[in-house]
C-alpha cells in the first residue's frame, strides 16, 4: 500500500488536497441536512416552550422559528444537494456556488443570535470553509475562465433597444407586477361586484 502511495506523482498531491477539502465541505452539509430531515436540528424543548419569550435567549428563539416547515425541510434538502454536488469533479464548481450563500446565511445568523463566545468559534470555522471554497475555485480556474468568457465576453455591454424603451422598463415592470392580479379582479367583479368596487375605491382614495 505504501508503494502505491509513493507511486502517486507529487503534482497530484494538490488535487488530492482539493478532494479532501470538497469532502469536508460536503460532509458538513450532509450532517446539517440529515439533522434537519431526521432528528430535527431546530426546535426547542417543551420546558423552553413554556418559558416566556422574554426569558429565552435570541439563539433559542431563532432555533424555535427555524424549526417550522417548510423552512426546515427546504434548507435541509438544499444542503444535501450541495453536498452531493461537491463530491463530483464535474459539479464541484456548482457545489461551491451553492455552498457559499447558504454558509454565509448560517454564519450571519450565528453572529446575530448566538452567544458571543460560540459565535466567535463558528466565525473562525466558516471563514476557513470559505477559504477552502476559494481554493476549490482556484483549482478549477480554467473551467471558470471558460464560463466567464461564455457569459461575459460573448455578451458585451451594448444597447439592444432604443433608450426610450429602457426608460419605460420600470413602468412595464410595475404593470407586470399587477398582471397576476387581473384574473382575481375579474373574478371579484363577477362574484362580489359591490365589495370589489368598494375595495378599489378605498385603494384609490388612499393613493390620491
């Protein structure tokens, strides 16, 4: 076995280190994800539930709120998917792209709600994880360069429409925002015309 290890070229040591780093990040999110989907990472004890909220720490209040569905399950699934993506060479970049915002959100919550002593430890831990993410991306810099060239260089910044249409974008965006409400408005005028008309009168008076 030692002979086989010695046969590995030294230039492959770096690649092996990146593999270990990806596995660490994947394992971290696997443990978080499985914890949410099985035993329940979030939530508080019955004794804490009976405690007035003013007597609970911010961290325990956060733990209670984040234990609700579908937040708990969605985050757990997202962490498991991220872990799987990190394990394979072809999807490692995508795994890092998923990992960074989720981990940053976790760190932000820890800094905001955890006791200062615990938050300091988690901050150092996640800063190390972010450094590993940078190394993984640096290792795949050739593929990232291809992605960058495809997304940016092949789509130069140039006007594809008249300037007037760009100025009208906020107007059309506002109209698009109200588009899904049109069927509901029509249904309201058909089923409850008086009530719907009064509602529009209130909205009009509040605006003007």
